[in-house]
C-alpha cells in the first residue's frame, strides 16, 4: 500500500504533464489558423482526427499499463510525445504537423490512464476519494495555467514554442520515470477485468434506486458528451477570438475562465462528498452543459460569454469528477478502468468536432450550423441519460 508521501511524485508528474499537453493541445489550433489559414472547418476536422485516435489509444493505453506496468507505460508515453513534438519543431510543413498531432495524441494516451491508476492503486477506500480530489485539482490547475499564460507564451516565444517547450518537459518527465526504477505495483492481467469484485465503501452507494455499477455506466455515457462540448469549443476559439477582435494572448486570458471555474468545482467536490451516488447532481450538470454550450457559441456578448463559461466550468467539472471517481471506486483494475474513462473522453472529443465539421461542410452558408448540430447531439445524450436512469431503477 502506498503512502501519500510516496504518491507525491505522481502528482508532480501529473501536473507537469497537464501543463505540457494543454499548451500544445490547445494552441495547436492557433498555429493551424495562423500558419496554414485554418478556419472552423479545418480546426474541427483536425480535432475530430485527434479524438478518433484518442478514443482507441486511451483504452489500449490503460490495458498496456495494467499488463506491462505503470512505469513502462509512462516511459512509452512521455518518450513518444517528446519525439513527436521534436519532429514538429524540425519540420514545420502541414502534413508533418498533422502527423505529429496524431502521433502525440496516441503517445499521450499511455500517460493519463496510468497516472490515474498510480494515485488510486494500493490505497484504502477511505483515502481514495482524497487522492482523486488531489489528482483533479492538480491537473485542472496546470491546464488552466497553460491556457491562461499560453497565449502570451505563444506570442512571446514564437509559434514553434508549442513544439519545443512541451518536448523539453516530456523529455524531463521521461528521465524522472527512468530514475524511479522498477514498476511500483504488481498489476493484474487485462483479461481478468471482466469481473468487478470491489464494492464502494460509502453506504449511500447502496441506498439509491440504482446500483453503483449503473452510476458507472451513466457517467461513462455522460463524459463523452461533456467532451463533445469541450473539444468543439476549444477548436473554434481561434475563430471566435477573431470575431471578438482578441489577440492570442487576450484569448488565452478571456477564454480560460471556464477552466478556472472547473478547477474551483473540483476543489468543492473534493471537500464535499454529498454528491456521491446522487443522480440529481449528474442530471443538473448535463442540463447546464447543454445550455452553456449553446449560449457560448451563439452569443457575441462578452457578458453572456462569461456567464456561459461559468456554467460550463461547473457542469464539465462535475461530470468529469463523477466519471473518474466512479471509475476508480467501482472495480479493482484501475489501470484499465482509467483507460475506459479516457476512451469515453476520446469518443466525445471525436464526435463533437466531427459533427460540427460535417455540418459546416454540408451547410457552408450557415456559420451556426455546427453549433446547432452539436447542441442537438447533447440533447440526445441528455435523453439517453434519463432513459438509462429509468430503465435501471429498481
């Protein structure tokens, strides 16, 4: 069993990884706009490609970590990202940038399921919620800081900094893991994951109309739709910044509001556990997600955009926290469950931009076609969540 002190290094790895991946993953869309003239259609298409890769690679990354060891998976991920980004810095042509984006996405999927498992595996049921809370606060803080300062870094250090700066960080992370030695835990084979033998420690988990396993299914349904909204918004922010006449640095400051609200939500949910296994909280978050997404993309009022970001931050914070908590709380194979949690994220990261890009392609004269189409998808997800809740009630 790992003590909190022994897991501190994993939180450090997580924070640095979050900053590096957020800087490249968010500002690559500004690079595509500035260097290659991409608009919403091009950026949404690139985001859909990345999400498609993420959807499958995250699941396999979790299985790889469960089978071959957590440190092996981290070295594969950190090393792979560093190599891909170095190639992007050396060869700035569009085909290379797109290949780098794809390879970087695949390599990243070896890190997040593994880090989630490392902070959760080997701890008691009483410690698990606290570790998940720390995990969420760490990555959300680093991601918000990367977006907040990223625009200034992008303008000050140059466009190529989205390649070489994260590459240096990932290379350093690879060396840190190399120095940690052997894999820290004995991991079960991936084939043994069909049976879920672990039971949640909270009594409230068994006093609800639906089982803990059903809550897990519901959040695995909700998390893709959450990232349908998130990824679509991130991909079109460069065009939105042009509409609002914001520089890249100003866009980083203004459009990071929802990330800081998400961070605050993580802190609140970490300290207050009354939302555990309560369907009304998940339902409220989904309704807020749908409404804020529509308002964020269709309104050009700065005041309404701020309000929409606040609601979006709270909604996606609760949905993400729920997905990760239930993935770690219901089941013993945390590496693979972490991979499935991330694979659900990839599903949304692919579907949202793909629907938006297809809508713009089929209706090029309607700039809001993508927003309407993705909002309809979110509404369908809400109906599916309600249907799952009703069918599984006892």
